C-alpha cells in the first residue's frame, strides 16, 4: 500500500518471500534458514560488512532480514532524503548478497552459546 504522507520523514517497506515450507524438515526452521535470515543483509558483492554498517549508520538507514519456517522478510526503514541510497542497498542485498565467512563463524558461535 502506498500512502501519500508529505509530512513523513521516514519510509518503511517490508518484502516477504513466501516459499512454502523453507524449513526442509519436520515443520521446524533449520539452522540453514536461520543463518540465511540473519546473514542475508550482512554484506553484498560490492560492500563488505564494515562498509555496509558504516553506510547504514551514516545515513540512518535500517535494513534487516529475518526468516521463519515459511518465509524470508527483508525490511528497509530509511529517511525520505536517503531513499535512493536505501533502495540501492536493498537492491544489492536482494541481487548480490554475500555471506562473509567471519560473520558465519560469529553466527555459529552465538548459536552454540544459546544451547
């Protein structure tokens, strides 16, 4: 839905990709789908994790991904003045995501600590 709100300072959009059952198991989310949701927005082919984080922080852009047993969600929350930059980040995350080895190791380590 598009709402005409000229007084708004930020825009949030959410894209949800339904893939039936992406758990590939017994109705539960697998570590693979969990990791994909957690790491999808970490970096792209053009932007490493540090540069991605710096751009988000500098321009007040929030871009995150989540996963469930049935779908992946990509959410962009961006100041209206930085919409073009935010959409460019969104485009890169959707078309050329990179799953950095270091971030994957951190993910695995944090999951082990949770039990």
